[in-house]
C-alpha cells in the first residue's frame, strides 16, 4: 500500500501490476489494477474509493502510477461540481 497527499487529502493506493494472467496470455501487455482509498471525497469518486483497470503500457506513458493518479485527480478537480464542493467546505454554511 502506497500513500500520497493530494490537495491536503491523504490517499492510499493499492496497485497490482499483473492482475489478469489470462489477459496477458492473449495480449502483449499487462492488465494492472489500481485501488484508491480516501476518508474524504475525491474529484474522481464521491465515496473515497475508486477501482481502475489500466494497461501497464498506458500507465507507463503517463509516467508511472503516482503521476497517473495525480493527473486523474487534477483533471477531475476542474469539474464545476468539485470546485463548488471544495469551496463549500471552506465557507461556513448556515443552511
């Protein structure tokens, strides 16, 4: 289990590089599985949990596991709903 901090949020990552032996027998690539856990909402999941299946070659193109996850989070953080949610946490809400 690997931990990263993104936008002050602690995130745990479970990574299995070679998830499916049967896939690898018929392809020239590995199917990787990433599980993301957080006690807080994230822009890519409202539950704090996300499961991602990705080809190892695609993960390498992104620069590795951590860079891929940060890119996904940064991309999701551009969403207007996430921006509103983040801003709402900073301000007192009377309703």
